[in-house]
C-alpha cells in the first residue's frame, strides 16, 4: 500500500510528465467486439466472435462465456451499441454496483469498482449553436457550455494486465503530493484509475481473489452471500474519507475536432510553500480518442496556461509524456496524466494537439478549456497517501 516516490517534471507548468521507459508492444491479435484490441493476457478471457455471425449494427452483442486461467468468468448483459458510434456500447441507465468486477471496453484490462463519483460533464460537442471562433483572454469560446451529471468510478486495475496496456494508458496516473520537505515530490499508487460508466463491461467470477492488486485484500473481503460477492473493509472506507479532497473527480471537459475527441479531467492536489510563496498543484488526465478509421499520429502539443496572478504561459513541445502515440481503428485511444503548478489559487488551461495523417498533412485538435480551482477551505495540505 505504500506509494512510490517520483519527481515532478523539471520545467514547472510545462504540462508534461517525465517520460517512462518504453515497454515491448503487446502481441497483435485478431480484432474482437467493440474494436477492443486483444491483449496477450486478454485472449484467454474474451471469446472471439464468430466470423460468420458478427453482431449486427444497432443490436446488442450475444452474451458470451469467457474463461480465465483460474476463473470461471461470464460477461453480464451489456447495453445496446450507440447508433452514432457502433464500435462503442451506449451508457446503461442503471449504475454499476460498487465492488463489481469489470472489463474496460477500450483498454481491455480487468478491474474492480471501488466507489462512484458524480461529475459534471461539459461536452462542447452537444451544446449546439454554431461556434464563434473568437476567444477571450481565458481561452474560452463564446458559446456557453452547460454541464450534465455523469458517473465515473474509482477502480483497481489487475496487475497482470498493466504491462499490456502501458503503451496506451498510464497505470500510475493517480498521484499525491509527498511531504513538506520536498515540494516537487509525489507518490503514485500503481493500478488506480478513473473509468467512465460507458467503459464498464461487468462480469462475474467464482474466484475469491479475482483481481491481483496489492490493495485488493487490504480493501475487500470475499462474501459469497453478497452480490457482487465482496464486502468493503473498514480500511477502504477510512482511506476514501481521508483522501476524498485529493481523489475527488468533479469536472470533466470534452471536445471533438476532426473525429479526434479530447477529454480532460483536472484534479487539485494541494498547496506547498516554496521560497516564501505558495505554490498550488494540479494533475490532469487527458484521453485522446480516434472516432474515425483513418490512422493518425500525435506530433506536437501547444498549451496556454493562465494564472489568476495575471501571468500567461505558452508551452510547445513534441508529443506528450515522451511519446507520439498512433491512434488507429485497432487501438483508437491513448490516455495519460501530467501536472501543472501556479503561484495562485486558480487559473485556466487550454490549447491544441497537432496530428499527422498518413499522407503527411497536419491538423490541429482543440483541447477544451478547463479551470484549475483549489479547495478554498483547505487547512492542512496533504502529506502523501493517508491510510
């Protein structure tokens, strides 16, 4: 349960984390349902659809039995596919129960839901009127975006699947400020993630420890009389309560440009004192999704960071977190987290990602503007991870 210590990027506010060592790419496999790229570990627990009878558009896929090396798994019924995006299932009306086992419909990993978050989703693609391209000083377009309630889940990722998804999603993305002695240090909890409701594919297992994670048996206990068959220990409830301000997911921002959808989730991390001034820290999670069949590659990032103190910083660079991910029909998504600091209690960020097409042409994808807000009632900054 002890977090790992790591350093913040050398250039404060640069908007990117230090690149991690690259791992070998997972073994390619035949495509499966929901455009889910088959991972080496996943080939044993997701049955391939029969070529002669693929799920038809607009109809729910057939219920499939799936098996694991030590589990007897079965996918629960899943919602109908979305008519506007047949590769992705639509969001179900019924929330997923806490402690439910699931498969991630995009990244393919196994996990378990710990508890839900009710966030406000600001989707700039569904609020209508024609866009006025003029921007004000804070980087916002002229149209007003109204938020709607959307459910996300705090989850644990099965450690067996982490090596196979590391090229497409960071598995140490949830970080905490460490302590007062080093204002630039942070702790990361491996295998902790936030998952949107529509990305959850529930399944059941007869294994008493179906997920391999160092916190699983510390947080949960098996109880065959329950559905799902797990009960939260007091340690999970205490951990959630103590770390609520630094875990809380409140706002989600989304925008699509030329079939590339960008989703941003900011998190306030706390305040530290450095050289007789207050420095406020945020982490932000970004997910890039290719909604088209054309292969594209991320080449550059361009950030603008506005602070309430009146400063406006511009940051340009190659790729993100040391990578230039390719988004294809087989692997349509890439997700990463980074950090930013301000010498003010609030600010804004916005910008663009530059992508390259196979013919060498480039196009810019907008990053939806989002606010950086601190907790006004904060009395004691966090000091690492509370247990």
